[in-house]
C-alpha cells in the first residue's frame, strides 16, 4: 500500500491527515485509546509534550549566519505578513466583537501570521534565487504560537501570564542556541522535524470533537482565500520595496500546517479561548489546504511576470514542484 504517497498528495498532509484521524477517533471512539500506559500517552493528553518537542526542533533552524540583504528582505516580509495579521485580527476583535462571519480573531491571527516553510523553500529554490530562499531564515520566527500569544496579550485580547509566555519561548530559545552552536545538531533536528509533525497533529486532533466544529464550514475556505490574497499582496509589495523580485513575497502567501496547532496552544494558556479553539483549529487547517493550492499559482504568476515566459512554461514549473511542496516540511 502506498500510504505515504497518498498522504503526500494532500496539501500539508503530514499535519492535516493525522489531525483528521485524531478528530475522528475522539468524536466516534472517544475511549478507544484511553487504556492507560504508553497508548494513552499518545492520545490527546500527550499533546503538550509533543508540541514542546516541535518548538525545540523549530528553534534549531534559526541561524544568525545570514547575509544582510537576506535579513533585510526576510524581516521585511515577516513584518508585512505579521503586521497585516495583527491589524486585521485586532479589527475583528474590536470592530466586529470577535466574530467576523464566523471567523474569530484567533483563527485570523493564526492563519495569516505563519508561512508554510517547506512550501516557501521549495517554490523559491525553483523559481527564485538563493537569496529568495535565504529570506526564510528570519521569517521562521513566525513558527509556533509565540507571536500570536504576544499580540493577544499586548492588545489586551488575552490574559496569559508572562511565565506561561516564557514556557513557550524557552524550547525555541534552547533549540536556537544549540542550532547556532553546532551545525550538525541543527541539521540532525531539522532533518527529523517531519517525524514529530504527525504525532503533534494526531494528539491535537484527539482534543477536538467534530460535532463542535461543524460551524466551521465555508468559513475555513474563505479564510484560506483571504490569507492568500491579502498576505500575498502585502508580502509581494514589501519584497519588491526592499529590492526583491516579488517571488519570495508570493511564496509567503500560505498558511503553515503547524499553524493549526496554535489555537489549542493559546487555549491552554488562556482558558477563555477553550470554546472557540476547536472551530479555529479546523478553519486554520482549511486555510492550510486552500493556500497550498493557491500559493504555487501566485508564485508561478510572479515568476512568469518577472521572466516574461509563456504561460505554459510557468505553469509547468509550478506543477513539477507542487508534489514536492505538498510533502515538504512545514
């Protein structure tokens, strides 16, 4: 059976498929894994441990050895993407009382602020330059729930103790220190990141009941299109303003698969979000899939625009690498 190949065909498959399986088990067979021992440790109660491991691994990928131009453009794209997410999430909270057509500020912030790193690197390595791919180094700061928590606390939208905030940062910081001290450690953990993702997604899914997320519906698709269109536009403009071609900006218009873990992480820190976290998780997961389809098309269009190629060649370039993109690390 070609199970792995089938999962790889799903955008963000390593995150989305185990997440869905976990939700199905929790919804229809809620006691199946609650038999104690190591089996139950791999159920929903194990999610915080696996998430901590994932944050550490993400931290090891943050390196300081980057060319100034890459840093400038990378931080520019990061600021444009996260800044736009903050403005819109704040508007949803303050102007629409936290609910814009079924989308919460938490879902908007999580989906808009985190770029699919594997997709970004795959697309920029094919259609962009080495410098385009290198801009992801500072952008990797987006990974995980820290920036979302920081914004929610700073805007007065969440009550999260700073010690809890630090508990999120600490694994990332420890990973970053080790990754910068030893290149072999950075490569080891970076190469094995995909191994952690399915377990994180599976345990997260077992904290979500499908009956409670039926309201997500079309809003998740709308969220994905919105993320793609809005962050794509602002990131392209930021990239070009800082001397880039716009390709890196277009490739940053996606939602990372790991962003689906953010609502639950925020809810663990501030219980006021427990009620909306399941719906937000499914909506963000939908955004992962939608942007995984649309982002390569936007990047291909930008590539064609820059190189004045015919549409057939640009489309071919995108299609050849979409398979790699969908199975890339997130």
